[in-house]
DNA sequence: CCGGTGACGCGCG
DNA sequence: GCGCGCGCCACCG
C-alpha cells in the first residue's frame, strides 16, 4: 500500500447505515479522494478476510444503482442477498433507487 | 520505465 | 435510456 488510503476508504464504508447504499464515487469523495472511484473498488477487493466482517462492503454499488460485476461471478448474488436482507429493494432491472436508498451524508460543509 | 487492467464515473451523440 | 470514449490511478508483470 502506498499510504493509509485503504484505511480511509474502509472507515468511510463503515459509516454507511444499514439499509442504505453509497456509490464508489461518493465514498471516494467523502474519503477525500475525489475522482478516484476506481480505487474504492480496488480497496474493497483488497479487503482482508479479517476486517471484512467489520466493513459493510455490500453497501457500495455503482452510480447506476447496480451491483458492479467482478472477476469472480456469484459474489454479486451474495451482495444482493445481503442488501435485500437489510431492506434494500431492487427493481426488475436489478437496480436500486438511489433517491430512496442512497446514503445521505450528514455534513455541514457539504455544498448543495 | 511501459503498458495492460480494473468492485468507476461522466459527458456525448 | 444506452453505448462509447476517455479520464483517473494504484498494481503488477
């Protein structure tokens, strides 16, 4: 690792409430790494088994409200089940309505 | 050093 | 709404 970027990303993901989802780009911005959505995916991919339990990685989806496909197929279904278990609904196109389930970061310095 | 590769996002047509 | 291209950037041969 270069620095504590992964740590920062994981700590942001830990703040996503149960039953809500955040996008990769959103996590990146909150973590102070604007325009580095890809790194968020990388950080989650590199999530060690040990810490995985304390990081709700399933709550991170892409800006289209969909679960991003990854190298190992099948983990998508796992992610979806975990989210549905906490109340997140998917439409017929396997999409989550971000207006309803998107994480609303409570901040005072956030523009618009 | 270089080039290929992503759990991505956005602007365009 | 959809596909495509390009920007971004850490990693890994």
